């Protein structure tokens, strides 16, 4: 599935590039289908604008919208070396508990309340394991698994994460991303064919070359750093680009109108859908 979306978008973009060159234009009106195909939605930590981030509730809500084909989530290792889905290395913000994720077992984390902070209707939503998320998304949604793992050696968190993904046979439905190149190197050392991506909130010189040196076919970049040149270079190199985190309707509409393929990561899939449909959010 990963290859199909990557090369399907590339074929669309190649056709549009030829058309643009012939017409001498850069941005032209697109159909709703073109915008949706070129700019697929990635639900950031699930539908985190309407449900507590990185919970099964947020993931199920994202999958309730048929147009959402991707979900982004974050992984740390528990005390017993189980990949669990939570953004912060500490528990305070989403559970109100003191301590670090790495100090508790996966079972203990699953029993914590990671939902009440968002709303009383989500009381009792635990911190899920990555395996639990794979179980509900298999065959329905692709995943961008961001490895955080501040408290774990890169080789260990990479190995445990790959083990879970392989156990579900979902190697072709997942891309592993990280801010930390050493994590990506560890993934590639374990499985040279596994899709990886670098996360960055910058656009330094030589970024595409850095991605190539890592063997990364995916770039996750803060949307304000997108430029025409970077997107052209990424397109030529066959690197998929995801812009994060795009929540304001005006920004979503602006990106949805671009002719280059850009995955759009957002807390609000409904706003993304309005943007690709050219409706008011």
C-alpha cells in the first residue's frame, strides 16, 4: 500500500508537471479528486482535535471518516520494553500522573486515565500499546509511526517497534519516522527495506541529500518550511513529503491548492476535507 500511494501520487504529479510546463503556469485549479489524491490527510495523533490524542478513541474517530487514509502516532518503550503510544516521555500532561513512561509496564500504562483531561466522556481511555493500534487499523489505515524513545537506546526501541509491526504483517502499511537520525539508522540496520522518514522543523541546505544518505524516502516537515524548490527536489528524488501540523482553515486551503503532492498532517480531518472540497470549515 505504501508503494501504491507513493507512486500513484508521483504519476499524478508527473502529468501535472507536463501540463504546467506546456501552459507556462504554476498553480491552476484542480478538481476535488485531484486535491484529495495529491494531498491525503494524515490524522495527527488520531482525530486529536475532537478526542484525546494518541488514544484508541482518537484513532477510531479518525477512521470513521472514510477519506482519512493515514494516522500519525508516537511511540515510547514501557518499562517492560513494549512500544506504547504516547507523545511525551512523561505522564503528567495527559494522565495527571507523575513519572515517566519508561518507569511503568505496558499493562500499568494501559490502566491509566489518558482521556479525562480532554473531556469526561473519555474517562478511562488508557495509553494503548502499538500492537493494540495495529490491531484496529490493519486493512483500514496506513500509519506514520514516530519513534520518540528519549529514554531508550535507539537500537532497542527500533527493534521492539519493528517486532510488533512484523508480527502483524504490516510492514507495507507503516513508515517509521523520527527527529533522531540515529533511530532511523537503527531501523535500516535491522531491515534495509523498511520505509523510514526524517522529521524536521527546518529546511537546511542539503536536506534532500541528507535524506538520501539515510535511505529515507519520506520527509516530515513543519509546513511553514515548505518551498517550491524543496518540493521540486523531493519530487525528483522520489521522496514523499508530509507537512505538519496544519490546523488553520486558511493554511489547509493554501496547501490543498498546490499542484505538488503533499501529505497534510492535521488535528482536524474535517477541516482538511473542507479544504480539499473547497468548502467552508
